[in-house]
C-alpha cells in the first residue's frame, strides 16, 4: 500500500489536477469580487481628522525624543493642511487623548472651545476611546495643543478668546527651554501678535515682544529671534515709528536666515524703512528681492511688495514695465498703481490729481499716501523734460500753462531747480522769461551706459553669490576634501624626496 501511494503520478493526470485547482481558485476569486463591499469601507479608506491629528502627535513625540526639529516642522505643515477641517468636537477629543486627565492645560484649553452637539461628541469620543490616554504629556505636545486651539479660535473669529489663549500659551512657553520647541514657539509668537493686531491692541504687547526677543537671544533661539524681530518691526511700522524700527533693526544680532518666509518679511519691512528715509535705491533692491523670494502661494504679500516697489521706482524716475501690472492674480489689485504710473509717465499734473483723488481710499489702506504726495514733483519734472525735448525756446507762462501750475513764479523756480539738479539740459533767460533748451547730445558719450552696465553686472554677481551660498553639501565633505589634498601633498613630497635621493646617488657614482 505504501509503495502504491508513493508511486509517481503521470504527467497527464498531474496537469488535469493543476488545471482543476486553478479553476476552483479563479471561481473563488470571482465570488469574492462579486460580494458587495461593506458600508464602512469608505470611512476606512479616508481617515478622520482626529486620526490625522493623532498621527501628527506621534510625529511630534518622535521628533521630541530624537531631538529632530525637522519632524516638528513637518508636523506643523501637516496641521496647516488640516486647518479647514478643525472642529470643536474633534479638538476636545484630541485634547483628552493627548493631555493628562485633570491637568491644568486640559482644563484651560477645554474652556476656550465652544460646546458642540451631543451626537458629534459621542462620535468623536467613540473614536478616541479606542486608544489609551497619555499619562505624561510632553511639553511639545502641550504647546502643540495650544497652537491648535489658537488657530481654531482665529479661524472662527473669536478674537477675545484667542487673545486669552495666546497670552496663556506665551506664559507657559516662557518657563520652557527646549530646542525642539523653537519651531512651535515661532508659530505661537506669530499668532500671538496677530490676535492683538486683529483687535487693534498691538501696542499692548510691544514690551512683552521685546522681553521675548531678549529671552530668545539668551537661549540662542535663532528662529525665534527672526520671528520676533519681524513682529517688532511690524509693530513699530503699524504706528509709523520708523526711527525706532531702524534703531532696533540696526542693533539686533545678525546671523544667517533660517526661514525663507521670515527673511522675505524682513526684506519687506527694511524696504519700507528705506523708502521713508529717502534711500530709494536700497529700498528698491529690498522690495524686489522680497517679491522674488516670496512663495507663489503668498499672493497678498507679493502684491504689497509690488505696490511699494512701483512707488519707489517712480520716485527714482523709472517707469515700471507693463508686465509688472499684468502678473497673474495681481491685475485688479495693481490697477490704481497702473493708472498712477501712466499719469507720471505722461507728466500730466491734472491727470495725476484725478487719479490720486479717485483711488484715495486704496492708497490710504495701503499707507502710500505720503509717497504719492512726493510723486507730484516727479510728475512736474517729467512734464518739464518732455517740454524741453519738444521746444528749443518756450516762455515761462506757456510752461506754467502746460504743467498747470498756479503762477509763472512757480514755473521759474521749478525750471531753475530742474536745471540745477541736471534733470534737463537747458538755460533760463530771466530777462525775457523764457527757457532755452540745448541740443541733445549722444548719450553714449556720457557715463550713463557704463553705470547701467555696471548695475546689471552687480546684480548678476549678487545672484551668483546667493546661489553659491544656497548650495547644500553632504556631511563631512570638507574633511574628505582636506584628506585628498593632504594625500596629494604627501605623494608630491615623496616624489621629490625620491628624486633628491636619486640625484645624490648619481653624484656619488
């Protein structure tokens, strides 16, 4: 019997057996595919907001234990993606999951959240009851809970509760000195200032921001220093305290920028300060660089940079290109400045006045009214330059009429100042009350093309230096380079020594 069972099976019977087995397996697969999917398959494929928040909390916990700030930075980015999905019921469930039961932070943060319907609370508590509560919460998780509640209150426009929550979070943050908290602390500083700005009480926290900046400097928190410096500059500029802002900026410690967003804000505030201080060339470079470095998603910030850059270029006597006003998503916002540029380009003082009156509310909200008042002189100078090109001899009365000035005396003083500044190449005949224009010479015989060429070369070199500084190298690459150089020197020294020994041997023989 044993020998008959162990006898080999023929190839035909084995192939039939395999085919029947494959057919039965295929029928089973078809039957499994034809079965209707369960009703909870949709919920299983798309995790809830609470589940995502728990994953972010585990990511923060891993970053805190491993002391890796990049994990916490990634957690904040994931949180910003979930910002629109936050609800009070989800936040209350997440707080009870993350914070220790009966703790002071849990009680305080729960008091800021509004009460939702009982049905939503039951669903969220049911999902959160599946996992155990944390017994000892990390400071990073506690500060993250403050940040979540603060973002939710700001989005719900509950600014009074947001002010109280931000003040409590800053008071708690002062007692913590951990480098893994720097990224979370920088976000809390920003929303702390935003809450008081939305309520119109920005001046109340100026002393507190200065104290926080001093604490961040002592703790070598460079990201916190960048954020707080920008918040202080914004605080000063909000109340037109440009001198105080410049004094703070000049005495603040300088180091390499760690956040591109904070560096763009710093360039924007520096450009505004330089504009008020009549340093238009530096202001133009700062504003254009801030607009170029800003992220594509920050449309409002780039619009503000372009508005100030347009005004500064007009004050410098330049006319911005038409493509500046036709950028995607900026056409409507830059329309008032396009019409203003057109008036300055033509040199029509009456058109300039009408545009300034038409969009006075827009210029007031942008805080560019004082700069537009300065542009009146540029409009007159542009119109005077057009007159000097068109006429070789013209009376001052006709100049006043064309420029729409009040009197001939005003026209005479304006023409004399333009001649002295070199804006026009003409002479003034006081006896006949007329202006005599000189023939236009060859511009290439002057140093103006050389200056323009030099400025472009400087811009290209600056861009190249920034690109080199932004390069990233693998770790310990400098050590490998040094070892290779030492090896090359050692081989060269050995060759010279061998050659010297060979020469000595030849001399002996």
